[in-house]
C-alpha cells in the first residue's frame, strides 16, 4: 500500500528504532496562515517521498549510518495544538541527546521547536536562513502567523542570528535597531560573497537552525509561498551552515515553507537532499 509519509531514505535504509537513531525526523504538515502562494502542507510528504531517490553517500560521508527515525506526522488541527505537540516531540528528542529534524509545513511549525528550546535545560541560540525577518508581532490578526515566527523567538528570549533576509516591514526594521539584533542580509551576502558567518562571542554554544526554503534564491526554489529574488545559492547555503557547525554544536534543525507544485519533483528532491546534506554536516562535527 502506498504510504503518503514513508520514512526518510525509505528505499535505502530501514526506519531506525527511535532509541538507536541520531536523527529524528518529525513531519509537521501545517498550513493555516500562508498569505500568498499555498501548498506547504504537502511539503513534508513530498520531501519524504523524494528522499527515496537520494544516495546514502552525501559526497563526504554516510550520515544515515548514525540512524534516522521518521515519526508519523504531527496533529495539525489548530495552531495551538500543533505547537504543543511539536514542542513535546522536540523536547523529548533533545532530552534523549538526539537531533530533531522538523519538516514543515509553514514556518509557524518552528514555534513549537522554539518553545521546546526555551524549556530545555541548556542555552540555545537560533540561526535563521530566510528571505523574511518574520519579526512582526501579529500578521493578519494572528500572533501565530508564519510572519511572526522570530518575534515569538524574541519573546521567548532566545538569541538569534538572521541570514539572507531581503524583505522587511518598517516594524521589523525598528525592532532590529532597537533590540540590536544580529543579522547579515541578502544584499550583503551577495556583495561580500558570504560563505561563512561569525557568530557573536556571547552566542550560546548550542545552536538550532531554522531554514525557510525561500532563504535560497528562487532559481533554486520557486515552489514557496513568497519567492523573493536575490537569495542564497546552493553551495553558499551549505558553506554557511558548515561555518555554524564549526563554531557551535548544531542540536537540531527544521526546513519549512516548501510548497510543492503538483506533478513537479525537482524542488522536492532538492529539499530532501538539502535535509540530508545538513544531517551530514552535523554528523561530521559531532
């Protein structure tokens, strides 16, 4: 019987028992607040299906040897219940000293991870790769909009560093200035050919990566709600993530906002490869 949510790398490996797996893949097919193009609820299932076409050798190592366990999708009836269930999932994985890997869904799914980080017993900072700052307090009447994700992280007092942003509201510009937030925006990434970032000395030793697929250029990923020109390149993105892993310990990540077009497969495949490449970076820096 066809499985809408096969486990990651299903054609190559078995679904590793949770207690034996380093990587814990958590699909969260949530889509409630998208404000332009839709389809993010299909992101997790299409990434998992596309992962069956990946090679286990990622170009440098075989991260799957550390074990990958894929869960059934999170309940997505309401934003509040989704966030609560995601939080409990992520917190349980962190407490087991494993790596949570969230597959969205719209960016709001990351709020569940952020709440888990805020309740964990060790300080964690967030590196955000994104076209948008996501620092609005509310958007279209909701504080749980995809456009408010990093404001929720700010409210939780989680430090973060923004990479690749190129679309901001006046409200977000003001907050950045007043709060002295850390960032390197898309134009500067291009002008300076940025391939690595240097995190502030006071940034926590453990880091969670939140990766909105629109942080990369639309020439790579146009299947997203708001594809903003001027984004990061493929190897540039991987190099930046590598630079983070070389400075700090990456303890989890998410990939969100892929909105797969029906009948198209290239970008779902690329997203699944990006997930596996990040697993490889983490595995090589343990």
